[in-house]
C-alpha cells in the first residue's frame, strides 16, 4: 500500500473541493464529473459507497491536476 491508498469517497471529495474543483454533474453509473477551472479540465470521481478509491485512480488525479492531490 502506498501513500495514496485507503481513502474513501468523502475524504477525496473534500480534498477536491479544497483544491478548487467544482462538482459539475453525475456521470454514468456511480461516477461524478468534476471541473477544475485553473486548468480548464474535467475529471471523473468514482462514488462506490464505503469502498476505498484505488491508489491508481488517485495517482491519475495527482498527475492530472497541476496542484498535486496529496491527501494527508
């Protein structure tokens, strides 16, 4: 398990809001579309209830957003 493993949806959601991302709309299934105005890009956040978000998914967010998604 790496540094980004073991985070729930609500923890990641709060961090995205703190970083300035804006909830745009519901996506397909249990996913949400978020907008990052600084980079003018969209990202998808899975919402699978109480399951942890996979570390690889969080790494993608970290690489996509210019301000790193370091959840501590």
